[in-house]
């Protein structure tokens, strides 16, 4: 099955990501990196709440769609403080954007977040090579986001195999029905390798970088069943979260709203309560 066409933005990000991999391989051999990754303690397992709803809270220095203003300082203390606030509010996963050119992130941010919490940390980037999953594991993270549109079917299977060997959970990100169909084709492979899998639906139009949350409703029931689904992009408040939970999403990934919040722990708590309240309502009405 062929992937959907890659937007100009994704193409630029993928090209930059491949260049970073080439540079990283020059600095450290893959075998040495793998040895270093396997010497570290196993990362925490992903555990979803019995309520049926969880929040992935993201550390994102900046966003191309929201301007290039830095929203967090380049210090260990600031990353750790924000991670702690998210955990205090009840986030189930901490996502860290590590792409450096458009988003201002780094593997150092990932390692800082992973090093200060027992909550699973997710690497969010434009991953194009299994080497980047080894980097993820070496930084102490528990999982990685993988955009299926950036990979061939063979490349996607290779990525899942690497994740299974490293003990990482994977958030497979989709933008349309074709992406979701491709994910459906590899669910069995992930299950056979014991990989914890999440399926993300991104509401962002990658041509314009604008968000249309109707996409979340449109694709809510399409694709693989019995795999926790994540609503992504443009979720800013309790009403947005309730809508996502009502549509059947088990998790929501929130970044910009939390980065802008004066009290991120309080906002995380409100968003978590909103999502779990909606899932309780849905269950009791059945």
C-alpha cells in the first residue's frame, strides 16, 4: 500500500531529519550507541488509566504555525520544572519535541525530561531511521512518535521491529484514511512483537499548517480497532478535550496551550478531569 503524498513541510522536515541522522552516525557508531542504550535501566511502561482517558502533555519550545518565539529556556532546570508540573497535573505521558530547526528542540531536552520523572516520556520528531529509535532509548525515553507518511511499508515494519527490540512504545501518527489503513495493516505485527501501540490522528492540514478539528470526528471510527487512539493538534481547553473524548479518543496530545499556560499543572488537571468526566458520562449512558 502506497503512502499519501508528502507535503512540502513534511518533505523539508524529513530531509533535515535524514541529515541529522547522517551527522549523528558520524559522531557515534550505531553499535556503540546501541550498547549504551541497552546498558541503561529499562524505561517505564506505558500504563493507561482505567477511566478510559489520558493526557499526553508536550514540551515544545516553538512551533512553525504559532511563530518562532521560544516558550521555554534552554536550561535543565526549566525542562525539569515543566516536566514536574505536567506530572503534578496528572499527565500520563510527557512528550518532548526534539526537532531543532523548526521547533527548537533537542535530544538533551528529551534526556532531561526522562531523567527527572518515572512517567513515560515520548520522543516527538520526524523519525526516518531506526537509528533515531536507538537515540530515543539512549536518552531514557519510553516511546517515540512515528509519522507513517514518512515511511514506506517496508520502512514502517523495520521501525516497529526496532521499537520491539528496544522495548519502546510507538505512537503511529495518521493524517488521513490511507494512513490509518496502513497502520491497520501492521497492528498484527506490533502485537506479535509485544509492542505497545497508540494511533494518533492529527487534525492539522500540513499544506497550510492550520487545524480543522472536524478531521478528528471524521477519522474517529476509521482504522484499527482495539488500539488506543490519540487526538492531536489544536486542543486548547476543556471543551476541546470533551469533544475528543466524546468522539472516542482515549488520549489527547496537548502542547501549545500548555506551553502558554501560566499554571500548566492546573491546566493539565482541568483537561484530564474534562476528558475523564466525558468518558464516564459516555459509559454510564450506554
